[in-house]
């Protein structure tokens, strides 16, 4: 893949973040997701790649754009797999909570797991604990390993977990082991990436969440030196058979980093829509200008960039369908 793609992908996530940020706190998650998807799809037309969406907004009959199998980009090469979540955290944005992001991951064609839309058991840790943990270990053992790797006491470690009834026993086990728990309502891509950065204060992300989000997070962690392990959790015969149809001969085997993202290269880009541990959300500055903060990583080089940009909104072609006024109220 060409290194120039790293910055081109940031332009795509910036567009989606800007378009959806206007819906922050308005309680309309579907409108926010539609705005992000439209903007992202429009901006893809300017990216010099031949991409195939392998993780997107759903099957062709479920999504009008960015559906699985859709071709994106404006060139005949490089041929890449594309995983997108135009608005990771639709509920988060609708409620005005933290950690809504626009995210993209790409890898050479055939290198991203075509993850079905179902639950996945996940374990994510940062660089110092990578290669030392196992998803089948009791959480108490995992905490011991990660605390030692990070030169912390278990009582100083923070574990991020989706707040769901299915995680009640896991949450209690973490607390009984003496660690701290950070519960989140949504946004497990951001949660998994947080483990790779000391300043976020997150040591482990564990529990079950969306499988597509797991692949996107794995692409980021591959660049950041962290580790993601997963296991698909089909809940019906139909879901099990769908895994087989998508080429997964053993749907419930443990998926390691090279199963989730093959090869030595992957690019991940994210732009914050609302504030989080890792990225600031979109700031509307007045005068039809807005500020974005983005992260872009590349596995082949290990480069991690944070990019702050100020945008003059009326000049954004991907937002031409929006209605600009002095107060910048859209639609």
C-alpha cells in the first residue's frame, strides 16, 4: 500500500465526523449515522485506491451505501480490503456521551477477516502485555500478567468493559480481584485502542461486543504494538452457518492477530466526533469553521500520527448537500 493513503484516509474520517457532529445530543442516531455514511462515501471517491468493503453498514439489501462488497476509491490500484464504521457509537452521539468516532481500517486485498455481524468475545492489551495473555485465562490471571507487564499493582489497573447484563459476572470478578472497572455504554473500538496508550489509563479491554468492530480495532492495535484476541459467538444455527459460508471453517476457534489482520501492513484512521480518552471531538469554532482531531497509524512502519485540522465548512464538497446558515444548523 502507498504511504500517501494514510493522510487520504484521514480526510475520509474527518468528513464523516464533521457531518455527524451536528447531531450530537439531539437524540437522533439514525440521522447522525446517515450523515456520516453519506459524507464518508462521497469522500472515498477522491481516494486513489481500489477498495472492496468487507466490513461496512451491512449487506447490499440492508444498506444503500458502504455495503459489504461495494467498491470504493477512484483508482485501479492498490487493491485493498476496507473496513468502515462511519459513526462508531451512534447511541453515544445521540446522547452526547464520550468516545464517538469515525473509523476506517484498510489492508492488502484478502488480509482483513470478513467478520460476520455477530458477537465476538474479545481481549485487548497494550504493547507491554502483548504475547503474554490468553483469552481463555481467568480474568484474575490476566490481571496479574498485565499488572506485572505495566509495572503496576492490580489495584492500579483499569479494565474497560461494556455495561451489559451478560458481563455482570465478569465485572464482579474484576472488582473482587481488586482492579478498577470503567464501564461504557457503547464504543468498543475506542475502548480497545485505549489500551495501547498510557495516558488513557486503560490497561485491559475485555468482554463481548461486535465482531466487525473487533477486526477494526485489531488493525489499529497491529500498528500500535498491542494485541487483540477474539472468538466468534454464534447464537444460532443460522449464525453458525453464516460463518461457514464466509469461509470460517471453525467458527468458534480463537482468532489471533494474524487471523484478524493478515500480513505486515494495515492502516487505521479515526477522527473523534465527541470527546474521549484518546481524541477530542469536533469543535465548532464559529465563522463556519470547525476543528477536528484525528489519529492515523500504519503497521508496516509503526508510525502513529495525531492530526489537528481546522476546516472551512462551506468549501467542503462532501457537505454541499447540507444547508449552511449563520448558526450552521443543517437540514
